[in-house]
């Protein structure tokens, strides 16, 4: 697990990460969740686990799947680039995700900080590989084939008809209409921070 941000070095790293907080709040981002995400990124940069990322993708799994709960920010300009629906794993819950895992075959979503990697075209079409940076929470993302991809069950019509989005096998699945644009924006060294108010995660970060 990446430790919490602290001290002067952390502050200098945090200052290099630019997000328009007012705009983020206006689009539904929780200031507390944004702070957690930025702290995790700054910590990764300060520790050398990350190079300064160009983008931050924030996923707030405390929100229902029927609401946009994924945001992409350009960390150079601070601008929000995307605000989108995103599916969670079928075993994580129905409309609300409540269960998370890093276990093989769990078909649950994982939380924590990820680094984006390369793209490929596979069973789910154009997809983006992810590397989990927090062992015990998402460290098996590669082995589990947790990737970002588009899916036909992720759209407003499905949400309205079923009262929830369709679900994935643990991947953050997007609307097919925007998946390629989002993936091409965040691939190759961006970061994804997937949030859920898990007390075990919070306690581990506080205890560092």
C-alpha cells in the first residue's frame, strides 16, 4: 500500500499536481475523495514509484452505477476532460458496489491507485492494461486482466431500464461511444484512483 503524503517533499510533489478543485466540485467530485486521490499520487511521485502522471482518472465507487462517477483530469492544466458512467464487477454489488477484492476469479472490482499501461484489442475490443500499485488491494490487476474497455451494457438506457448498469468481471467498463477517446487520453503512464470508503484502507493510510 502506498503510504500517506507527508512532510515538505510531499508538499512539493503535491504542488506539481494541478486540478481545478472548484470545477471538480461543480461536476460532483467529493473534495475529500479528490484529496485522497491527489495525496496518493503525490506520495507515489515523491517515493519514486511513479513518474509525474499527465492525467488522473478518479472513480468514486461510493456512488451508484446509474450516476456518472468517473472523472478524468489533465494534471498539467487542471481541466476536467471527461465525466462518465463506469461499471463495477458483477460480484461487487448491484447498483451500489459494496464488495471489493484483488483475488483471482473474484469478479469484483479493486480499489486503490493504478498506473495505466499499453493498449490492445481483445475480447472486449480496444482495451487498456492497468498495473495495480497497492499490494493487497489491486496488486494482481495484471494477472486478473483488470483493464479499461468499452461495453454495450454501460449506457444511460441500460441504467434507466434496469435500475443499474450492466456489470463487468471487475474491470472499469465505459460507454462504447467514449471508451477509445478516454483510453487514448489516459494510457501510457496516467493514474487511476478507485475509491470506496473502506475503513481498513483508511486506517492503513493513516497509520503510516
